[in-house]
């Protein structure tokens, strides 16, 4: 009998710990859904090798960093600054929502759905 056990009454029970839950966010979940729907062979290969959670965590991290970088670059190039935020908050919110949506679309097409 390998591993460690503890006694409860007349029984020896294994000392089991649940594996740490993966830190997968929005983009990791979207990648998983995409693989399940369109790339079953890749998904199966990742599951069989035990690398699925690591893959999803890496994709989530990469997509989030790319989105943040794109938002900053687009906002700077379009002049959406803190001074605009102080002058006209509604215009700033509208511009930032537009920028965020465009950045998300780019991330989905270039990182998630490939």
C-alpha cells in the first residue's frame, strides 16, 4: 500500500488532498469552450497529458496582458486621457468602453480562437 493512511475505526483511509484549483479567468474559460466546440483533438491531447489547466492559465494570462496593453496603446493614440475624464466623464466612459470592446475583439481573434 503506497502513500500515507490514517485509521478511522477498523479502516485505513488514504490521506488525500484535492489538487489546487486552476486560476482560470474569463479568457481561459472562453479558450476551453472553443477547444471543446471546435478543436476536440487538441483538447483531448491536453487532457491526456495533464497540461490542460496550465495551458488555460497561460492563455488567460497572455490574453489579459495583451488586452491591457492594447487598451493603453489605443487610449494614448486617440487622446483618451485623465484630462478628458475630468472635463467630460461621459465622453471618457464612452470612449473607454469602445476601446475596451475593440481590444477584446482583437484578443479573441488573435489569442483565443486560434
